[in-house]
C-alpha cells in the first residue's frame, strides 16, 4: 500500500497531542493480529480527567491466556513528554507509548513492539462543524500499520514480524451513546485496509443526538472515505454476531456492502458498556474477505 508521507509522520500526526489535550477523555490505542497463531492484541492508553486516573487496558484474544487486564494510576503520576521523542512519550506506570512503538506489562501480557505506518492518516470529521466541537469525540487513525517485536501472553512468547494492525487516537467530552467499530487490514488480498464506525453522538453534549459515521476503504491504487451524512449514507443492520453495513457514496458510484460475523464467545467486556472482539470475519462484497482477523466492537445503549 502506497504511503506518500514520511515513514513516521502519519503516526506522529495521530499521537502528537495525546495526553496534553485538556479533554475529559483522551485515548490512544493500537491493535494487531497474528493470524498464524489465532492471536490478536488490543492496547488502550486512557486518560480520564474527570475521575483523575490514567489506565492501560489490554484485551488479548488467544487460545491460551485470553481476556482483559487493566493497570491504573492516579492522573498526577501520569508522565507525558514529546510523543515524537523515543525517550519520552506517554508513561502510565511502567507502560510506554510513543510514535515509534510501545512496551509494557499488564497482568500476564507483555509487549515490546515497534510501529511503521503503511497508510496515511484517516481523519473522518465533518469539517464545517468540527471547529465548534459539536460532537462528543474527535478521532483520527492510521488504518494500516506494520508491527515487529516481541509479544508474551501467559508465558507464551511470540515473535512479531511485519504483523498488520492499526493505531488510533480519539478524545472529547464523553463516549458516544452507542457505536459499532470495524477494522481490518488482514484480508485475502494484501493491499487493502478497511475501517468503519457507525455511531449515535450527542450534539454539544446535550439531549439531541445525531446518527453519523464513516466507511473507509484504502487500497494500493485508491482510497475512499464516506462520511455520513456529508458525502454519503451508511446503514447498519443486524447485531454484533451478524451484521451488514451498506455504504452509499453520493457520487453515484456503486455502494459498498460489508457483511461481518463473530462468535459470542470471542467477545470481551471492556467496561463502559463496550463489547469487543478481534477475531471476527467479514466479506467486502466483490472486493475481499477476511477470516478471524477483524476488529468488531459495540458500545451498547443505556438500558432503561
């Protein structure tokens, strides 16, 4: 997949203000898949300013040692330096995140990984109202990233070499009321990365909510991002165990259809009403398919 930016500039752009923004919530995370081992890892670095804590949350999907672990410190012990300086970055306890990699240990999971972007930055905002901070969160990501290093899960060591994954950062006043998030770059063809969010977010933190989202497909030869309701529409039908997303661009081009499935037993509870798996499967009709390498997440609505 082509990358017209400098080797680290994409991840620098996504992470460069992490931890220094005054947002109530500030997340930076990465995920990767090792399909040859049926293993996947999701690591969130989280700043929660309203309750004064910083956390590292780890979700492991593996034949042995799977589950969710959490490390937490008071916010006044959170250390943040320049994210572009390897010796600085973000430190939550002994866990470190920078624009070039991450290392840490939470529970029985340890990692020492280097990042290399393989795509440019995805910034799926509604530009006319973004300066007004109308929505709960602002998000940006690098949908296709290469990882190398070492991963240890419950005593099992894995060598990571050119593993595919992604990095992202989002921040704002609150988590959206509800969302579905889908991410995959390990398809049966090598040059494609997909990322999609369908959400219901409050406007200006008030009682009015708007259904919005984005659907992005990037290949070696082209990329397209549909942002609803700006330049297209996105419809989701089904549940997190079996869903279909149809994304219609306003340009008149053919719609994308994405069908995803996941076993209930492969989901983890991350807290905050979030259920996630990194072992879903999907078919992007007429383009590509992926088997047990898809990130699929739902934040469930409040039960009344």
